[in-house]
C-alpha cells in the first residue's frame, strides 16, 4: 500500500482548489470594481476606480498565472499576494463604496428597471 502517493494527490488537489478560489476571489473583486461608478470612490474617501481596477486586474492576472497548469512556471506564492489585494478591496473598499453606487438593495423596486 502506497500511502505517500495518496497524500501527495490530496495535497495537489487541495493546492489546486486553493489557487482556484484565489482566482475566483480576484475576478469577483475586479468585476465588482468595474461596475461601481467612478465618482463613488472619491466620495467614499478611497483611491480612484482606475487605481483599484489596476490593483484588482493585476491580482486576477497573477492569480490566473499562479494556477498550477504546468504550462509556464510561475512563483505560486504570488497567488497569495493576489489574494491579499482582492481581500483588501472586498473587505475595505467595497463596503465603503457601495452606498455611493446609486443602487438600491436586492429585490427592491427600482424605477431604472421599469418599476413604480
């Protein structure tokens, strides 16, 4: 019975899942930043939307390159840097900018959607 091979396979799978989660988190941060109006960022006392688009965009690219695809050797540890950038946006900038985005809560009627 070769226990080492099973453990190595589990570690590789866990590593893959971890890096895939970082990539998804980075893409979520990028998309969320892109849909926010540019004026919301200075109104919330944060840096410009262009700045955060650059940070989250680079984070998404780095997270993608960190995926263990076996095509291009890339320092996998940089995926953690991408995770930090995405997390900073999602837990600090996003909540501050959200009230200035001009969108109502989910499920509420909005005149922009044709509601009364």
